[in-house]
C-alpha cells in the first residue's frame, strides 16, 4: 500500500524571537484557522520545497493573528533569529481556511491548472453551508464552480494573485451550453 502524501499549507511567517529559550512568534496569514492540539510538527523554509521539518513543543495564542511557538530543535534566541522571515507550513489536516475572510481577496485571482493552463479569473467565492466554492470562467464557459479543498485547490499564491487548481475530469464540460 502506498503512503498517503501529506499536503502542507503555508500558515504564516516567522517573526521575532521571544526571550532566550528559542521560542518565536509566527505571524499568521489571513483566514487561517488551526486545530492547536493537532499541530505536532511543522516545516520552515523560503518555499514548501526545501523547507525543513521541526517538532512542536508548544503552540500558544498571543493575538488573533499571531502565535508563540517553541520547537524541540531550536533552543536559543540566535537559532530562532536565523528563521525570521521564513514561511511556516503545517499539514492541511491541522488547519482550515476561513473562506469568508479570503473571499474578497481571491476575486480577480488567476485560475491556473498545475500544468500551467490558465482558465480565467475568480469571479466569486461562495460560502455555502456544506462546501465553499470558487466560481470562475474558462474561455467561453461561464460560471464554473469548484469546491475549495486541498485536493482541488492545492496552492494559492497571494503575491502572484494566482490559484492553482486540480479540476476533476469533465468539470468544465458540465458547464458548456
């Protein structure tokens, strides 16, 4: 049986060191809701590829958009300072994204498949009771709806204003007139 691939989500960036123990602040991205008890490890790096794994000793709320983190492998203030500004990634099983907080931000983002094919731009984000959806146009096909889930929306790049999608086979064809 093949091992299940773990999907990681960027949740924020390493901020300043706290005291001398090696703990540091993580400034959380907008819309990140996490399950505190579930976070036992994380990855830190410039990008997900090449990020290094660490075991979490403590993850404590300090403000709505910030947490204080202590890691098993980082024991000094200097070691914590070396990580400052790097991205923090956690397993997608440990976080949820608050689409209502992101909805206005995602409108206008490019919708791009992993192979580089550009469909169009996000026209709306629909927060529904059972599943949140992005709506976009693909060429002449209007109003394509895609569930927001780590399997269908594996990456959102705010800097490039781009949402990477994995479309179920035939989805766009369902919307052709």
